């Protein structure tokens, strides 16, 4: 059964330009290369919710766990954390 990974975060105000460059050049291609199927990308423009919400689908819970524990995902995710705060998955 497919599973959905939902990630949320806020972009650090002083890192916005670098964040967008990283997301376009590295994060999105990296996530897709790992086998995640990106399904959602939302920006909150009003209210007290996380600024960014991203959804991705994986074929099974077992594959999701394997991917989320892989060195490639951990590295990619750690790079994202250089540009965001309040990260949740």
C-alpha cells in the first residue's frame, strides 16, 4: 500500500535566496532520484501554520523507512536543515 510523507518547515528569512537555489538545483532532483514521487508543494501566505508543506508518495511503509534511513536522504535532509527551521515530517 502506498504511503505519503508530509514534510513542513519555515524558511530562514536571511537564507531565502540560497534556500530556493538549493531546492530547485538539489533537493527536488535528489528526492526524485531517491524514488520519492512528489505530489504536493504548498506555501502558506497567511496564518500561523508552517510556511512550506511538501508531500511525497512511496510504494510502501517498508520502502519509506528504508529511504528515510538511507545515507543519501539523511545527507539531503541535513542540507535542507541549513536553510529552514521548524522542520517536521
